[in-house]
C-alpha cells in the first residue's frame, strides 16, 4: 500500500496528501468560475436579454462598425511593427554581447510597469496642442493626438514587450551554435535568420503575436487618453462599450462587449492550438533516433 501511494505521488510530481491536491484544484477552479466564467456568461446573457435581433442591430450601427474598423486597423498596424521590433530586440539581446544590454532589456519591460493612462498622457505631452512639438504639428496640419495616429502610437507602446519577451528566453536557451555553424558554411546573415533562426522560434513568435494582437484590440487606458472619444472617428471597441454603457444602452453595450469576448475566446483557441502544435513538434523531435557518425573514407 505504501509503495502504491509512493508511486502515485511520484507520478503526480508532489508529496502532498490527496485531499491537499484536490483542495488546491477546487480552489483554483472556484476562482476561475467566479472571476472568469461567471462574468463572461453575464456578458452574453445581458447581450441577449432582448433577443438576438436586438444584439445584432447594435452591432450593425454605423458607430459600431466604425469602432470595429478602427480596432482592426490599429491591430493591423501595431502588431507588424511590434513583430519587427520584437524579433530585432530579441536577436540583439540573445545573440550578441554589447554595452547597454541590461538597459535595453529594462526598456523593453517599461510598458509593463507604466500605467497605460500615463503612456497616453506622455503622447499628449509630446504631440498635443500645448505639447513639445504640438505647435509645429498644428502649423503643418498634422494631427497625432485625438486622431488615428495617436491611437496607433499608444497601442504600439503598451504592446511592444509581448513579442520580444516571448522570444528572448527562447533564443537565449537555443544559443548561437547553429547560427555560427551556418556562417562557417558560408550562409549570409539573412539566410541564417530565414533558414536557421526563424524555424527554431516560429511557434514562440506566433504565440507572441497572438498575445500582442489580443492586447492591441482590448487596450483601453492609453487609447482613451489620446482618442478624444469622437464617435464614429476615434472610438475603438472598448471605448464604444464605455460610451454605450454610460448612455444606459446596456443591451448594445453588452452586445459589443460580447464581440470583444468572442475575439478573446478565439485568441485563446488559437493560442491553445499553437501550444499543442509546439508540444507535438517537441515530442516528435525528441523521439527521432540520434544520427550515427559516418565512417571517414
């Protein structure tokens, strides 16, 4: 009996009694239900309180379509910019030694420690009418704050650590042996990246892009500061939800919020598929037989 219990604990990876493990699992599931599943169910319930036609009608309004379009445009611009920056920053940090490396890593983490509202105020201070370069922008009829460019800049700021932070540990763990071998064999820098580095980081890259896109579409604080809340022009989906709710249009607000929730669920499904594919590739690579050394002739 003792041996069976020992084997069970070893298989579970823990030495705690069964009641402790089940208590922790129950506590975790309770938190998930209370703070995640229940609010999510409430969003869809309120959205459908007056029926599906009323919810669809709220999504078909011109202001809602404008918010959807602006949200997609913002994500479509911010994510590729962060993709380029994330890969370049991760490659620099993981593959090279240089002065200021620790400082660069700290700057990458800066948006995690700065409030999004503060980030929005920074752009207002820089590009606003009374900002550092605001008068020059106004003289040349260039609008940054309270326009689409300001929304994109604020979104880029709050989302740019996601891809870099996903790739840096992965590339550091892989080392530089394969890249050095490719260069010894005559590969150029671009060939080394495309045929050696990119295949090794592709799933981490996809995972980072998914997280970055999810944050870009759901960002509220920084975008709220720089948008100006102009209906039909500078409202993204989260801002549109706030306006509808403040106007006591609860069904319309929850209908738009349910669209954001569906996008979040879709993101989670894609994330899960990427993780499953990565684990499958890792398992397949581990099961490959080791290469036998060839005899020199």
